C-alpha cells in the first residue's frame, strides 16, 4: 500500500543521495502532516516550501500555478504617489466621453465598442499618470501597444488633453471626409497619435515581444541607447487564444527581456461569452507564462476582499476561488447576495461560517465589482513590481469586470461586446455613479453630451503636468527621419555588368548585392538581414563570419565548424537576425526594424528573405500590419515560382504570392528576371524609401522582390532600360537581334512578355519561332505586373477627375506589331492584371493548379509554359488572326509532343 504522498519519482532515484536518513525524515514528516492535518495541509506546506525555494534562488522547477489571490498583498503595496481623487475624476470624464462618442456614432450605424475600455480604464490611466514615458524626454520613450477595442477611451483622454476636438470625436469611424478617427489604432490613418496597429488581434503581443527584442538589438549594436524604453502591451484574456499571442513567449524569457510588460485584462469574457467557461483563464495563463519563464503578477481582487481573506483561517475561501469556473463567477457578478451565499458559500461548512461574518452588502460588493484592475493602488503596485523585476519579462494578470460603471445592463453580460449604446437613463445613472457635474438639461433633444471640465480646470492641469513629467503626450508617434546617403555605384556595378559565361541564380545575385551594400561606410551598419533558419538555402552563410548572428549572450560555445571559412558565428553585436523556424517571428522582426525610423528616430534597412510560398500566404496579415505602421524595407521571396523548386512538391511551389501581394497598396511588387534588374530595383527602393523626399511620391512603402534558385548566365544591362525596369516593363530585344537567325522582314509578328525566370523560356521560344516557323517575336521583360497595374489604375482615376493620362503599359506597347503573349511562373491571373490596358490582342500562359514534384523541364511541360508550349500558343494566336495557317498549330503540337 502506497504512503499518502506517493513514492519518489524514479528519475530522482538516479541522483546520488548523500544522506538517505535525512531524506527519509523529510518524507516521514510529510507523511505525518498528511495523516494528522490532511492532504490539503500537506499540499499547502509543499507549495510554500517550493515558493520559498524559488525566491531563494534554488535551482528547482517552478510552480506553474499559485493561489487564486493577488501576488502583492495589500500589506505589501507601495505608497501611491498620485492624487487618487483627482485621478478618479479624470478617469470618470474619460469613461463618460468614450461611451458618449460610441453612442452618438451609433445613430450613423458605424458601431464601436464601449465595454472594453470601461473594463480597462484604470489599467490605462494608472500607466498614463505614472509610468508611460513620452517621446519628448531623453531616448525614445516607451512603446505602447493599446488593445484595439479600447481605442474610444484613448480618444477620450486625448480630447480631455486638448489633442482631439469634439468634431473629431463625432467623426469616430467616419474617416472619408478627412477629419475622422479610425476605429482602432491605425498609424497610417492617424500617424501623429498611433504608433502600433494592434488589430488584427494576436499581432500586438507578438510584435511587442519582437519590438522589445529589437530595442535590445539597437542597444547591443550601439546604434541607439534604448535602456530607458519599456514596451507595454495591453491585451484581452480572450485575445490570448490567438496562437500569435503566445508564439514568442519563450523567446522573451530566453533573451531576458525585462524591458517588456504584458498587461492582460482578465475580465473573463471574449467577444461572445466566457473565455474559459468551464475552467479558469487566469490560472491557465499563469501556468503558460510561468512555464515559459516569465515573471507573473496577479492583480485579481479589490480591497473589499481584504476582510474576507482575513477571515479565511482555514483556506476554504482560497480553495473555492481556485475551483470555481469562470462562467460561474460571471454569474455571481450578476446575482444577489442570497444566490451567492447559497451557491458559493453553501457547499462548505467553513465557508458558511465565513459568510455569516460579513454583510450582504459586502458580499455583493466583492462579487459584483471589487476587482484589482479597478483600483489604482493595486494597479500601481503591479506596474512598479514589473519595472523593478530584472532578468525576465513580466505579465500582469489583472482581473476586471467587462462593462464596469456602464450599469447593470452592461456589466458582465455576454452580449456587451456587441452593445453599442446606452440609453439616456443609463447615461444618467452612469453620471450619478461617477459623480460628474452634467445637468439633466444637457440631455434635451435626446443627445448625449460630451463632458469637459475646462481647458484650465484642475483635472486638465493635473493630467498635463503628469504627462510633462513623463516626457510628453502618449500615445504619440514622432518622425524625425534624416535621409540616408545613397550607396556608392560600385556596390551595384558587378550586377549591372553581368556574369559573362558564369551562371548565377537571382537569389545569389540579391545576396551578393546586399553583402556589398552592408560594406558601405555610410549605411552598411543600418542593414538588418532577417532569415527564418534557411540562410544556407539562400546562400547567406557567407555573411555569418563578417556580420555575425545576433545573440544577446554572444557565443558561449565553440561552433562545430569553427575551422571552416564560413563558420557559424553568434555575437552580441551581430547584425543578422536568424529567427529559427518562425516566419511570424521573422516578420515581427522586420516590422520593428522597418519602423525604427519613427519608433526610435533611427532609420534601419531591413531585408527579410524566405521561401516565397511561406511569406505572404503564411504571414499576409502581418504584411498589412507593416503597411498600417508605415514600414519600409525589402521583403524577398526566394526559391520563387511554381516550377523552379524541384522535388519539394505541392505546398512549397509558389504560384500566387504576387496575387496576394497585389492586394496590399503599400507593397511594390517586382519579379526581376536578371541580376541587373535587381540592382536597379534595389537602388530605386533605397532612393524612394530612404533618400531625399520626392514631391508627390509616397515613401511609406515596402518592396517585395521574388528571386529564383535557377542558375543562368546573367547578361549586362542594355542601355536606357532603367525607367522601364522601375515602371515594370521594357523591351529586352527584338527579332532582329537574332542576327543571321532572324526571320524574314515580312514574317508574322508577335510580342512575347515574361517576368522572372520565364524570360529564359520565351527567349528559347523566340529562337524556335524564328528558326522553325518564320515568326518574328520581340521579347519584353515585365519586371512588375503590379506596378504596371497601379499606374494604369491611377490613370483611370485621373480620367474621372478630367485629366487625360495614358497608362505606361499602353504607351510603351503602342505600335508594337502583332498580338501579345504573356508568360510567367505564376498563375495566369498575375500577368492578367494588365490585360485591359494592353492595346493589342492579349493572352497569357501560367502555372495554374497545385504544384508537383518533378524536374523543372517536366513541371514546365506539365503546366504548358515551356518553350515549346509557348511556341504552340503563339502560333495559335497568330492563326486566330489569320496570319499563319491553322495547320501550323497542329503540326507544332505533334512536333513537340504536346
């Protein structure tokens, strides 16, 4: 028969025991406690012993959960440095105006969210009054990731501070006129206020971790001192269900990012109901964060609970709290004291006795509204503890009531996320609860008034004085971008002159170019190479010894390849961010670097290289986040196309990333065919994004380049093609350039157009058409289907304004004889983006369908894009026009085995 506490785990038997008698005594003591005082007492002693061991620094596994109580007891709370009464009045005005703004907007049907800020108001206000550093102090200030659904409260605070007008509040979610407020934090829409977009949910917490990491990167590389910058991320407990929310917790702990604090507003509700109806989300999150290595501070209960905890001499109350599922606790928050006595206290004699010692009013207060997240002293204590904790990031799990102060119709109701307005009577009740001096006459006409104590009121002066002491308004976005000098031409020269007979893939050409650019004395140190654990695939291992892989610990080991030329070198000041197998993490890196010009006033030039299939398809949401945040840099989809990646098969074969990229207005998408095109595009990108501003040209863009792993001889750049490369199309050669192999002067004519590696197929098709079918084909390199379409759309828009402008693609093809056949390693929809603006008859070939494993030649024959298939398609076009016999098409099919 086993003893009450079980036997020692077998793995401990493998450890040498220098004193078996002492070990037996400890085990016997625990047995005795369990027998005399019960297993719960034995469990309690073990938990306290482990907690003590942890605080003493002993190397033991941590407890993943602690009791369902505040980490910082009331007796240990620090003195509160502010004027609580004044801050309560400020918070009351902000609560009021947030609710009024959304309610007034509801008459236009634009919606809005009220309950989130009502729940989290003190979490924000305590930070704004005492912790969040602004941009006007030394350094970069703090970075604030505001929970998107709480934006009305942030607007309300800016209104109180005089940063936003009443008219703008009335234009919440009505931006078309140019004087509105975006629904959520959108820097592109309100670039002086919002610094980080945090909706879609889940991207905020992921980005906050990598922002904190990038702050350390800048500091360790001695680019900027970010030691006084702290990253605060405000999240909902429901948002933590998003996989991105917890994807990088281990990274934050592993790199000891004590410059990072998560504040999770645990109101136990997500959008439609309880977060964990049958479980306890706070305990789940605590275990998750503690297991990942974070410091956890729980701020759960308000001061009304102090009396109940003092009376809990048996631990019955703490046990009951730990056992109660979230959905039941939400029910307690809406029921009367009699219900709570019966269903919460009634199941345990100890709890019945405890409940008899307190009044119904006290029970109602505790279970209805008394939460740690609603009391500034408790929030202040948690924030202070977070800043003082060193060696690990901190998460604050703050419990609140969703819809707090909005009245019984809102508080803790499952539907409160979708409830967009309060009635006049509900507003009057809220006014009385908050103690605001708003007379009944202000509601005449059925319109809810905004409230403001006056620009020179004690409340506004206090608010502004506190912000001045902390470094100015927050949130705020400040841009002090200094144009970077353009790199010397010698960096681009090797690609412009071609490779001669030597074969080079465009992937290698890009890496070679960046390697040379990283040597530039003026701007080289500002490049940030980012790769998700495929550096060797893309030929980037040559950067390891010279640039180094960033690690805050440096290199604490001797690498296995130390005796090789391109050994694996990690360094504290390393330049490369090698993220491991996480495209989401690499993209978060990119966003932090791409927006450093605004966040830190330090312009960085990131390039992120990845399997093209796993870029836009996997992390397209983050590409929109990048665009919203006005990020700049180069995103490079390597091993691009559907047929160049031999052997990898269906999920690795990208035939559509350019379609997804085309949906993002900030993305300039290029599919270069030759190394010199890459040089021209990158040079243009550096000038546009980082050089002197050009009137009428948006610099807040990023470039998407696709490059291929197919080695080919790289030609030298023809004269006069730079403009066409940047704009998206130029004539590479004509049929006459074939010399003695050129067809007759009166031969039927066709224009062959291709992007990327498909240029080589149409060059071969050009030769076959001339040699075997007497057809004259000119070859065009379409470096960017997307930029051609963008230009054409802008021309169409100009026409609506009465301005005549011919699209570039129309102008450059004007007069070119014959039809146009466009070919690419992408779905036909990619080249078909320009079809309506091509003046000639137009058709296309592409790689529609799923990818497959095979040789390049077989894959291209399968999709009908190889040179012979192009010849047949060209003859078919000409036959439809009556320019070649229809029999030629049949003959070609048979000759080429199609």
